[in-house]
């Protein structure tokens, strides 16, 4: 029989390999990384690195309630879990054990957004049975597109995994001479058949991207947050090997989302 889950603060030795446990593990997320903890600490949060048994960990961000006392805790995109290999019961047990430990540490409210699919049988019922209830999304995640690729996947296999309209956009971009430059510290820093080498400083590149986001917000009616905060985080994530930035340019000019849509429409005409 499996005993109670041991929950405690991570040791200095465990912090050395923290990202391996919470970012690079199945179900991991960059918002569970040490780089994200340092970013949030600069903005007033107190990060706590908590181990959950021998194999799992959770970055918890805490801050006190003003005036009334007490504190809240937020587990960004965690505790990480892999619904493909873990049961809902195991995931719920880990989440509940963390919440109980935080309560014993003086935390009054704990929020988690591990992004477990609602279709995982027993997940919602298990959390509700242990006192959790839904709240509005803390950090909404929208328009995420992913395609799992094996290390030896060739171009034909990649194209077969996307829709016809996406393949048409790719073909149109290639014909129009669009160049994609890859800014990366995680790998692929040398020559690569799909990407060109960076030719500008990362600071300039991220600044240009921030300007694109601000322009998109103005067109579509939403506000882009503090520019400096975002750029600081992108730079930190890049330096830690968590972020890869792909910059698409046509004749030296950065393309925005509207222009990419136009490329796709022209390909379909």
C-alpha cells in the first residue's frame, strides 16, 4: 500500500535540478521554473519550492493579504501532471496534499491552474470533494497550437500533420522569400535548414515583438500589459533555455499577424 505523500521545502541540492522536475518532465511548464520564480519575486511574490514525494515538485507563489493578515498561494500551471500516464486519483491526491501543507504553513487560500483537461474522468469530482471550486482563469491561455514531432521527423511528415490551409500558408511564405530567424539558447544555435541565424540583438528583437503586440491590442480592443515587465521575462526565459523566439521577416521587414493572414489568403486564391 502506498503511504502518505511527503510534502516539504526543496533542499539546495534539489533546487539545482528543479527545472528537470517541473519543466522538462511530462506535463511540465515554464511557469513552474526557477526563472519564473525569480521574475515573480521581482514583482512582490514570495516563491516557495515544494517537493511532493520523490518525483514531483511544485513552485508556489505566495503573498500576504494587506490589512487583514493571512496570505494566499498560487500554483502557476501546477502541480504538473501527465494525464496520459497518471490517474485522476493520483493527480488529485498530489494537489490536495500540497493544499493541506500550505494550510499548515499559514496559507488561507490556494489556487491552482494545472490545465488538466476536463475530460479526465474523475478529476473535477475529486477536486470538488476535497474543497476546491472553480474560479475565473488567473492567466487565460488562448489560441495554443501544438504538433508533437519525433526527433527524426522530416518535412513531409510535418506537413502531413497540419491542415491544407496551413500547408498553403507555409508554401506561400516560402515562395515570397520570407526568412525565419531563430533566437535560442536551448539548441539549434548553429546552422539549420529551416531557420537563419539571428542578425540583430535580442533586445531589439523583443522590443519589436512588444510593439507588434501593442499594435494588435489597439486593433482588437485589449490592453497589452507593462512593456518592460514582459520584455524582462522573455529575456530571462530565453537565457534559461525555456523560450525560443522565431522572427519572420520579408525583405528585412518584420511581419505581423495581419500580414501572415494575408499570405494565407493569397495562397488560397
